[in-house]
């Protein structure tokens, strides 16, 4: 839940801690997909339709919004802060409320353009779809979220009677407005739990019983769909006294992909880091960072230790790439292709502790990868464990200009020095 999650559950600010925050790999879906899912679960959502071309925009106006005077046009990217974002074309804002006759023009200026928000980074993301929604007459805006909380070992519902703005700012300035209701994962949500949430929302005109039912349906969606986060900002009251999810952000647990096939079919790889997409296809774990030293390791703990010691020696990790405990030679080659595809990578550190993963397999993969990708950056290799002598012999006999290291400290120091060589 963006910054608020860090206020509820404290996290390390070390390099490894930052990796932990990013490595929680979860399916993220577009707003229009989340709204459709909520509608199927009986949750009140605005009428809307996603379009990807001007022809579809015209058709939607005629068939879905024939009598609508104003329509909300929302750019669809997998990042927050769209409303305050800026298109590289110069258009300000990724969310606009416009007269129906202006929808085609504004949607045309969004489709195919790059939107930059505080969450995309300066590179931004391409808008392939826009979401056209009915304009609701909102009388009161609130905040609602369900997340998984380590402290209470279960789902935690968060409610605030103020919404439509940064919940992080509200939590900092008015912490007493934030209501947290932990749910017993075995018992499920009770009427009493839902009533506490509704009291935290403090609706002004919507029927309390109806609101309680909406909260219970949201919790059921959260559990049935294996959500890790369900955030609605704002959840709002309308002029006809209904509680409506006017916006939504949903994340789903990647570990549940085997039983949530329909949901995971919604994944939009065009919105993801292409390196992460390529790594996933090769059954590798990859997370891009902002540094200059590419890291290839086997095991999450070793990855975090490697990144921390690189930082200790004055370097910065460019990524986390875990080949796992049973990678093939082909996977090692793919790992090198991914690492060298990043222009920011000025050196590569391979740090392998051979247990199940054998050092000779890694060494053969490194040699073959070096031949295939025409390595142009220095590579530091530290091997230890199963078949380490065979691995070192393969590296030595390869004729490649590889830098070997005796231990992790030596490897990190050599990798940092290699940046300036």
C-alpha cells in the first residue's frame, strides 16, 4: 500500500532491505480490470469501459454513455500518481473529467503516449488503454484498504474518514483518523469487525447495513482472489446514498498463480521491466536496481549479503539476479544476457556457493555466455562449494579475461575497482 505499508510494518533501509521490498513479486492489474473483478463480487463500482483506439472511444460514447454529459478519462498504467502525472508529449495529468464531445480528443492525446508519474521514474510508461467512466456525484470521499500484516499474522483492514488524497500524508498529520481492524484469518470477518470498519469510514448518508455488506464483500474478494493488497482511494458516498469504489488498486500473490489462472492471465507484460519478463521466462529471479554492478548469485540470502558488501566497498548493485539452486547451463547463459542488456551495468559480480548448484555448471555457463554475448564489461567470479576445483579449472582454461576472487569481500572489492578500469 505504497508508503503506508512501511508505517504499519517497519522495514530495513539497508540495500538488502530495499531488495526485500521490491522482491515481493505480486501480480498488479489495471484499474479497469480491478473494477470489473469487484463488480463481479457485488461491489458497487462506476460504470466504465476500457478502450485502446479512437474507434473504440467513439463506440463506447454511443453505446455505453449515450446520455452522459461528462465522462472521466483515465490513463491506464501500472503506477500510482496518474492524476498528477505529465505526458512526455506535454499533456498535464493522466486523469481528466471532460465534456462528452471532448472525450475523443483527450483520449487520443493519451493513447500511445508516455506518462511520467512519481512512481514510474523519469522513463515513464506507455498508455495502451484508457478507462472511460461515468462521472459520479460524490458527496464524501474516504479511504479503505486490506493488506497482509506480519504483526497481526493476518489480514488488516485500514479505514479513514478522509480519502481521495495521499494516505501517507494523512497518517503523518492525523494518525488518529486511521482505523486498523485486524481480522482473524481462521474465523473470517464478522459483523462486528465490519461495523468497526464502517465506523472508521464514518459515512454521512449511506445506510450502515449496506456499508457493512460492502465491506464484507470486499473482504471476501480479498480472500477468494488471494490478494496481497486491496486499496480503494477514494471509497465514496454518492448523491443517491450509495457506497462506491471510485478507484482501486489490487495486487495478487504470485504463489497463488496455480489456482488463480484467470486472474494471472490478466498480467500485462508491456507494463513490466522487460528484463524481469525475460528472467521469468527462463525461470530466474530478477529485480532491477539503480547501480552499476550486476549481481548473479544463487540464493536470496547470498544476494542480500552480496549487495550489502558491494555497498560497503563503495559500489552500488545494478540488480538482484538469483539463478536458484538447480539452474542449468542454459539458464546461466540467459542470466548473462539479461545482465549485459542493461547499459548501466559497468561490471558483473558472480558469487556462487555450490550446494545443490554445482560450481562447474556455473563456470561452464559463464564461459559459454561470455562467448555468446561478447562481454564488454569486467566479470569478477567467486566460486565456493561443490565441484569448486573443476569450476575454477574451467574458468582458467577458457582463455577468458575473467577476474577470480577467493572470498566475498575480495570479490566485492575487485568488482568496485573494476568499475574504473
